[in-house]
C-alpha cells in the first residue's frame, strides 16, 4: 500500500522525494489543492470514502499517516456512486 501511495504522491508533485521522511505539509510538498487531488486519487485507487472530518494536515504529513487514513476509511460498495 505504501508503495502505491508514493506513486500517487510522485504523480501529483514529481519534483519532491516523498521517501525522505519529512512532513509533507509542513515542508510545502503538498498544498491544499494537492491534498484535494490526493484525496480523490486515494478514494479511486483504494475504493474508499474519506470523511471530510479526516481531511486535516496531520493525516497527510507522511506516507505512514496516509496509509493509516486509508485503513481507517470506509470501503465504498461497488454499486455506490454508479449512476
């Protein structure tokens, strides 16, 4: 899972090395627009639904925290969202 998260992060911001272990938000690797993009990518890739209450900087500060958020987030049934 972590490897896929790094892949998504690199697609969003290719100029940064997310494997350095720094705080992605604090160091400016991810801004608010990047986080919105990341949430969409995570939801689509992992078939989850991330609560708006979970969209806080701490949850996007590291790959470890992003993976924890993925595990915590609710799985979306395949039929949901299909209209």
